[in-house]
C-alpha cells in the first residue's frame, strides 16, 4: 500500500487523541503531519506494515514536534486465528488492550499504547509510543550482559512470587507450536540431503539433527516441567532498546509482544541468543563466548530476583530453546548445501550456528534426566 492511500485511511479523531496524550495537552487540529514506513529486518507474517507518523503542532504560539508509531496487523493463515497458536494474529492487540504490560516487573520498560483501532477491512491499527535508542550502534559485550541480567530479573520475578497473567490467548506451548510451524513451512531436508555436494561434509550435523528431531517430544515434555515464567519470545535486536533517561540507570525497553507466552525458565534467553546469531548480531565464531556471557548474567539476574534454585533448570530451558531452532536452520542449511550455486561463506557461517545448536542439544539430553528427577521431587 502506498503512503498516500494509507494517509487517507488515518482516522484524524484518533490521531488528535494520540497527539493529545503524547503532549499532555488537548490538541484539536493536526495540520502538518507526515507518514513514513519503518523498514524492519524481518516482519511477522501478521504484520501488514509499521509506520512512523510525525508532525508539528502549535501550542500557545510555540511549535512542538511529536511522533508515534502505528503497527498494522491483519489475519493470516488459518492457524493464526487460534489463540493457542504461537503466532495468533490478534495477540499483540489484546496485550495492549489488557493491563499485562502495566504490571510487568519494574526492570522492563514498554512503549505506551495510545489506541487499538479496529478497521472495517478487518485489520487492526496499534497506535504506540515511538522508542528511539540513545545511539544506533552495534551492541557491546556490556550491552548484551546488561540485557541478559535484566531478562533474568524479569523471568525470575515469576518464580519468586510475581503473579502470572491468566488470559486464555497467552501462548502456553510456544516452542511446540513454533516447531509445528517450521515443519509446515520449512523445506523437507530429507529431499535435499542426498543432493549435497561431496566437498561439504555435513554428516555429523545430519546425524545429530536426526537424533534430536526424533526426541523432540521428550524434550518438549521435559520443558513443560520447568518453572513457568512470562516470556517475550521475540527478543531480536529490533525489539530491544537500551536507553539512559535523565542520567539515571540504563533502561531496557521491549517492544512487539506478539509472541507473549508462559514458558519454561531459560527459554527466553535461548531465543535471544539463537536469534542474535541467526541475524548476525552475534558472530557465529564468537558464539561460545557469548553463550557463556549471556548465561552467566542471566543467572545473576535470577539471583537478583531472589531465586536460588537448581541452575540445571534454566540451563536446560536455554539449551533446548537454542537446540530446537534447528527445526528451521537445518532444513535451510541442507537446501543451501544441495544448491548448484553454493556460497561457501554463507554455508560455513550457518554450519557453525547449527553446530552450536547440536552441541546444546547433546547437553540438553544430559540435563533432561535431572529435570525429570527435579519434577518428581517437587511434586513430593
């Protein structure tokens, strides 16, 4: 949709209401305003577009700038109409209409929601505060350590007394649902594996993947036994912002709560780490180093929240969350390796990522017995 036709769909009454909320003063006329698309590294299937609306209003003779973000979501494939599905298309709108984000542990900031608008064409417009990071830069080790620690405090709050929300549209089987989606939309690796070029030795990865794939249900069952926490489950770089307001301490802001779930302890950190490597924000040749950095700080965050439980539990959640990302990564790798036009740099990078996933899968196998024993003792 072009910007001109989209601009005509803007409800000016809602725009006036939102600008009034931003400036904390009644605004009845917004004359000078514009709309620009926000380019994202990847868009959810349910997202039609994300736009920045901005302008200037005259308040008592003074020109005051304002800006906000509108996210347009729409129905997708049939499974996206199911509230239990990991990518239920209305979930982000429902999150913003509820009080869930107002009651998060204090270490997580979120963008304010000004309005959730139902359009006659079936789409939903979410009018939100624009979050701008202090500086657009590559995150340092300290930045990742900070985020992991805040995430630990956030997750840890729910295993030390913070009440979990009970809305029925919150996903309670996120990883299982995501894997099901991968099987539906990823290429079939069994078709491409026999076609792999001889110079590419992926036999060990293939055998490890096959073993892990055959044991997915055992891991999902063990994962369900972990302590339950509220999880974001979409911690890509584009959804996380670090800011320092008025010389105070650093603040972590998370946006895009479409994948909000109740998950196992450690899962959210695994998603953060796995996506960061997949998107190149953590280089795959530094994967082992950042794995240790993130997990160490996550555990410190759990302790900050008052949790002193068995470290095996979040470690298992982390390992399984990363390892089972192979449900998407391995089919992609195998198809690329079977292609007649091979980009060896891409293949080598993806091979390193998948190798880390397979190593964590082996570790998860070792830890699964301890998780099952912990649950038995916990029930007693």
